[in-house]
C-alpha cells in the first residue's frame, strides 16, 4: 500500500480529530442509550440521519485533500464524514475511535446480473430487462463461492496498524451484516411487470427461483462462518434498514469469544417490491423464504421502504424479531397499535421534507411532533434516510436533526 508522506500526514491529522471525538464521554452515553433502546428499555425517542445521496452535496471530492490515486482516499472520506457528523449534524450516531481494516474476500457471484436501461438523469428511474425468461434459465443462477484471503487481510491490517495504531484502534472486521432481499433480486432478474404476473400465473417458477436465491444467501453465510470471517455487529454497526446495533443480548449464550456465529448477530430481510402485495402473498412468496436466513440470527430487523402496517401480523412470526421499519407510506396509528413496546418502531419520515423546493422547518417540527404524539408508549427511533438531494443546502440536514432532537426531548419532558 503506497501512501505518500503528504497523504499520510493528512490522514493522521484527521485520525487525531476522530480520536478526540470518539473519546468524548458523550459517545459512551449515546452507546448506553442505544443499548437500552435496542433492549426495549425506556428511553427518549432516538434520532438518526443518513444523508446517502445527499452526501454528494455535503462532502464532495473537492473537500478531499489526499491525492486522487491515494489507496486510502475512501478512508479520508470516512474520517471527514465522522467529523462532519460531530460538527454539523449531532444526531444520536455513536462515533467510535476506531478504524476498520476489512477482511479481504472474493466471490464467484451469481453467474447472472441485472440488466437495465437507464435514463439521462443521474438519479432517474430505470427499467429492468428480464434475464430469467424460462425455467431453463434457473440453471444459470450459480451459488456463490466465497474465498477469504487471510494473507492479504493480515498485510492490510499491519499497514493500517503501523500508520494509525498510535492514534486509533485498528479493528479487523469481517462480514458484519446478515441481510437478504431475495424478492427484490428476483424482480431485477425477472423484470417488474413479469414478477407480479408470475405470482398468479407461474407461482412454482417463483418458488424455484426464490429457493435458489436463498440457497445462495444461506450458503454464502455458511462459507463466511466456516472460514472464520464473520464479525459481531452489536456496536455502532448499521443494522437493518437504519439503526445502531448496541445490545446486551448479542452475542448469544455459547459464544466462545472468537468464532462468530449467525446466532450472535443481527439479521435483516426485506421485500421492498412487495409494497402493494397482499399479506398472504407476501408471506407465501417472500417471508417463508427469508425465514431461512432470519431463523439463524440472534436478533432480527424486518422491512425497509415497503409499508408494513397491514403485514405486521405475519412479520411477528419472525423469530427474535426486534426492529421493524415503518416507512413514509405506512399507517403510523395502526402500526403503533400493533407494535406497542414489544418491538422497535423504526420510523422513516418522508425525505421529501428536506428535498422540496423550499425548506419549511415549521412543517418539519409539526410532522415530527404529530408522529411522536401518535406513537406514545412505543419504542421509537426516527431515521431520516433515502435522501437523494438537499437542494444544495446542507444546512437543511443539520436543522432537521436539531429539530428532531428537540422534539424527541420535549416528548419525554
């Protein structure tokens, strides 16, 4: 890993700032708050913001100072993003004084990939072109084979340790997420229109493909476990479709302190393409297949952008279900009545509030207060994500977070 002296100096200075932020006692306070929250103990509503697409208007390539070919340019962005959180957004994210050195792996992949036509607009909608046309095409779906390169993994870790170990903890981290969206994959390979026709006209085809996909998902997980490549995700890891992983309930009993099992981890599944599919079809064609992953995990999250208010009954069949995503299109009142204080109500407010032509902070406050009034007694987190733009006004993101924190604290005053 060739890093110039100038680039190393830039990175080490950023690392010092992150170390100062990460060692601030407020981070331990937030970690304790998340632990209580994820363990279903009473707390104030928690607030998270993930700018996602809006980052390109908030922290751009022009803000990076390392050379364009620096192999650690991605790390520079990560360090600057953590500093940005502290200086500008101040949500409940926990910033740890850690640099992650990822396990190096290779996968043979699925043998097929989605094909789509894209519009001229950079973030516009696109159309999937079917690559699964007949039952014979199912044989094209290969089960991925995973190989971990431990020699390269150790070399990378040693280099990062030598470069930053005196400032931050360098943590070797393998696969720290257990997620599956098999029906979303199916729809990308089959095409959206054909997917919905298949549910009625060719249900056995759907089940054969979904079984094949989940064979690959479960097999991938088993290979990571067998090669010792899984890592716990019970700290400030992103879990589900938005949330921190802190909990005292993971790892599960029997963990030997070294070899992580899926049962020691958070799992997640979603079927976003099934927003308007009936609960019965959702259970038959998605949930029954997704269960093959979630039954192996210690705690589970379910859902993302699909509205689940009419499907919470079937969702509760998931073993050790803890976090449920309630999207902008879900019925909040109905969801609150179903979830109570038995599950985490992971609310995703509509990101349009920061993407509209004009910024209306009073409207934001009204929406958030109304939501918290309707969910009183629930275990609530407000997670702003899926934002593709903030109209070039990053302060909208800062103000949203400030308002959300104020409203959350007022709700328990």
